[in-house]
């Protein structure tokens, strides 16, 4: 029963996570012993330091975060013991040991980043000859000297002498508890060493092929005699599947403008507007506008309402001179309108909106859109903007967070108009055309009360569009 319990424990550890990390070996230089100590050496130095590397764990992951160490410097571990838990952007993985030995260094602390292919920790491990001698310590020194020449020649070819099996005490214990003859177990370790995984495969606790052969066996051809190598995964150069496109024109200008804009401390304010009456008014006027050769959209109404509200809150139509710490008020309302063109997103402005009727605004807006579609916008079309609106609703979406176009201090983002149930004055549920507006302002000179007050007045003009027809201010 004890053997079955241990077998299940070892098997579960391997099935959970088997050999995710690889190691590179470097010999520790022999200590500076005296002449007599060196004269007594009859074999090479048997202890060594192994760097345990984080291997590729798939899905393009190149780095992980160390979340927890299960070991510390000075701990002695065996193969398949848990070492640490790492977290990628996709999953959490437990890393297990592929060595028996003592831990001499941890390369990362908890919450530090570990890179694939770089060391996780260092082991002080014993060489194969030392493990073999410890497992057969009852043999006399003369017997060991007698066996060594045959053993060296056999190990040089990756084979194990007949009747002699290289294995650690832990592996021999598992074999003894489960009555396994180690000479019948295919070995995948260095120099023909039988690993715990080999025994578990032999007992069919883990699937065949779980344990990978030691690189020295592959180099010597020994692994080919014991198991077929796994097929290699085709690789290709990712650079060949990438295209580099230098930014230029409008896209390059956006880099500069948005970089400057995001130096400004923004704050946002959102509200709903019932544009049911505006839908009716626009429907009545668009035919007359079409007879005059003008396409009438909702945007001219939004611009005129903004201009009327700016007359009451002129600080929103200003700019901020940071060097002089002063506000520059503008009496002209050159309202910028974001529009998509073949060259990218541009923001020209309609000049002097405060002096124009809705049809005049519509005519100017149509002209900007035509020039934008042809790529014929001029520098004057962009110059001296004082306020901005962006109608993202024509594409889709309800809420947005527009970025202030410096040196302006405010911008509004208009969402898609939707038909939603609302209560009328009599308390009945009626369909209503609801649009959401998202305002963003420069919080250095604009406060929330000012922005909300402006929004309420703008909303009043749109919910009662006849006020715009009367030229109310």
C-alpha cells in the first residue's frame, strides 16, 4: 500500500507539469587542496553547479511573473519536486525540478519578471558516478576500481554495463516498492541512468513518451535505441509575416497632436438628450434644404446650439496660455468637426458659426466634407479652431471619451441616437429619440459646474429646436 501511495504521488506530480524547464551545466572548479589531498583523487570532481532555465511554455509567452517559491536557498530537492509557481498573461504554471540536488541561488524574487530561456535558479548536484557509488556503498574499493574501466568505456558509448544500473536511491526505492527490475526499464537519463519518470512509464502510471531523453543520449545515438524521438515542430521566421509601414501625413500629425493633448489634465461629463422634436424639425426642413442644393444633417443644429451656449459660457471658447498662466477668450466661434477621410481622421472647423444660420452652417459643412473626401483641405480649414464636436454616433457606439484638441479647452462626443421608452408629462410610456453626449474639458481652467451648466443649455436648445429658429441666445 505504501508503494502504491508513493507511486500515485510521483505520477500526479509529473502529470501536473513535467520538465517545463531545461538546464545548462557548468563544472565547479576543484577546491585548492594540499598535495596529499590531490594525490588521493582517483576520479574527476563529482559535484557541479547547474543553471535551471525557464523553457518555452508555448502560446508565444516570452516572460512570466514569479508568484510563489516553494523552495529556498539551501533546500535539497529531488526530480519532479515543485520549485515555484509562475503566472503568464494566460495561465498559472507550476515549475518542477529535473535534478536531484541542493539549491544554491534563486535568480528572481516574488513578483519579478522571469524570461524564457534565462536561469530561474542554480542547483548543486552530484555527478552520475557519485550517485552510483552511493547506491552501492557496500562494494569494496577494490571492486570499484576493478569495475571502473569497463564502466567508463560503457558510459562513453551511452550504455550501461550488464547487471549494473545507474539510478538514485529514490528511484531504487520506487522500483523496490513496486517490484520492478531496473535492468528491464528503458533509461533516458545521462549515461543510461534510470529516472523516476522511466519507472513510472514502465508501470504505465504516465503516458509513454512523457520523459524526454537526456541530450547526451541523443548525441550518442543511445536514445534512438530506447524510444523514437518526437517529431519536431515546423518553425518559420515571424519577421517574414510582418509588414512595417512608416507613418506619414495625417497619421504622423496625429502622433504629435495627441501626444501634446494628453499632457492636459482631462475630466469628463456625460448626459442624455431627448432629440425627438429635433428629429421632426429636421425632417420638415431637409426637403427645402435639398431644393437649395444643401444636405441637411443633424450636425448643423448641434453646432448652432453649441455656439448659442458658448455665448453664455465663453470660457469654453477660450485657450490657455500656460507660460503666462492666462486665459485667452475668443469672440469668434470656429467650431471644429471631426470627420473621416481617405487620408485619415481630420478636424477642420466651420468659421464664425455665431454669425450664420443653420442652412449656412450646413452649406459650409458640406463644402468641408467634399474637400476632405478629395484630399483638398487647406491649412486655413484647420486654423484657429476654438471648440470641437465629434459625432461618433454615425459609426456606432453610445459613450466615448474624446481628447481635447489643444490649444482648445473643450470637446463634445455625440453618441448614436436610439429609440428608447420614456415617460411623457402625463406619465405615459412613449418612444423617444435619445442621444448621449460625452463632454471632455481641460481641468486646469474648466470646472465641473461650468461644463454641466453649458451642457444643460446646449441640451435645452436641442430639445426645443424652435429656439434656434428664433435665433434665441
